[in-house]
């Protein structure tokens, strides 16, 4: 692999981020600077930290950024739950985001677990 773009987890998180943007585009205008902005930033953090982690030279740094990305998935999950409970979009519209988020979390968890075995 020569680029972070070759990582399946990066591609899935990139798709997740685009899906979050689509979803939050339906949120009330009053949430533009609230939950919409927060959810978008958290999703961007996931994909950005995966890219940065891949680009780092040491295993320790890789793990640090992948760990930050994993933490950001919890932010995304929490904010999706909140916006869903508040009825900001139809429940069916959350399915793709939730499915992608679960895939990304599993991949990051696996990557972090495997990297700890190399210590």
C-alpha cells in the first residue's frame, strides 16, 4: 500500500463522512451551528485521523491516530443517537450512516488490536 486511500477503512470512513453530510443537510436550520456542525466535524475527524495515522512513520504514531479516529466514532455514534431521538430525520435515513459507522469501528478496533500484538 502506498497511500491511505488504499485502506478499506479510509474508504469506508470517507463514505461515512459524505453520508453524514447528506443526513445533516436535512436537520433543522436551528442546528446549523449545533449538532449539524458537531456531527460533521466528528465524522471528518475519523477519516482525517486515519489518513494522518497511515502517513506517520512509527507504529506508535500510527496507533495514536487510529485510536483518536476510533474515539471519534463514539462521538459520531452518540450524536447520531441524539439527532435520531430528537427526530431530525426519518429513522430509515440513519441506516446507511449507522451501518458504515459499525464497519469503520470494527475495522479500527481490529487494526488497533493487531498493532498491540506487535509490541
